[in-house]
């Protein structure tokens, strides 16, 4: 039993992410998703000389009750720009629509072309089992691009509002974000329209602390790395 516990501790003590990459993309379905999923890790990567790009899959058009899609998109895009300014990270906006995201050939190509143009060596996106359709669509398009581009970048899945949205997430990789957690929260709370001040305490702080306890620190972000078989046949 002791040996088993030591083995788990050793696994959880690994951080193969920070200090290992030159360019990272974080692709979240809505403005605020990249920040809540892994802003602490983004900031650590940036501090270590990695170029980090924050990709917003939609402009969050459906995210403010009582406002039109156009009004909402303008507000939420500006909030995303404010958040990226806090982090010192470049934002990119894709063309999918909040609540109406699509999976089809054109959308597969769009995601592949964006990633190919940016040439990252690591990409972070949503865990594919999620209560939100946009999260699932985003994850699947990123996964397909990873395959079609010949696994030329490492792919990690993160969590967003676990329990309510992310489901059945059992992380195997942790990043200690004690040194960046305050700036993460500052960046996240730029998304004022989403009630983010309350969400920090209700959801994100809880998750950061829970993963920190698992990783034997105060705050952590957790991930699952996509594995691949070099002999698999790619769909064309």
C-alpha cells in the first residue's frame, strides 16, 4: 500500500508542461474559458519565454440575457481584449457562434488552418466530455486538427467549471500556479458580464485549491495529455 501511495505521489509531482515549450495556443469556446481553464499555466509559460496565444472559438454572442447577439459579442470581445492585456498575451478570435457552433468539413479546415498558421508546439483545449455543446465542438475540432497535422504539437485537455460543465475529468498532469493565481483571477474577472467575481469563489477558486491539494501545493491547474499511436491511420 505504501508503495502504491508513493507511486501516485510521484505521478502527481510531474510537471511536463512548464519550461518545455516555445509556443502555446489555448483554445477556449467562449471569452473567459481559456482564462478559467489555464490562465495560471499560460502566465507561467509566458514568464519562461514561451509565446502564448489565447484563441476564442466564439465571441460569446449568447452570453448576456436581454442583449442582441451583436451587442453581446462587442461587449465580450472587449472583455477578452482587456483580459489578454492584463496577461500580456495575444488574442485571436475565430468565427464560430456561441450556442450554434458547427462540426463540418469547412469548420474542420478552419481549425486546422489556424493551428497550422500559428505553428504551436503545444495546444490546450476543453476536455471533450462536457455539458456545453460549444465546449465539445471546440474540443473535437482541435483533436481532428492534431491528427490531420500529424501530431506535430502536444495536446492537453483542461477543465472548466468541473461538475457543472466538464464531466468525468481525471487529470494526470498538474501545474503549480501559486505564483500566478492572483494575476489569473485578475484576468478572469475582466469578463464582468459573466458575473466572474462570484464565479471565482463559487467555481474556479474551489477547483484551483482542490487540484492544489492533489498536487501538494496551494493552487494548481490540471490536465490530461492526449496520447497517440504512431501506427494509426489518419482520415483524409
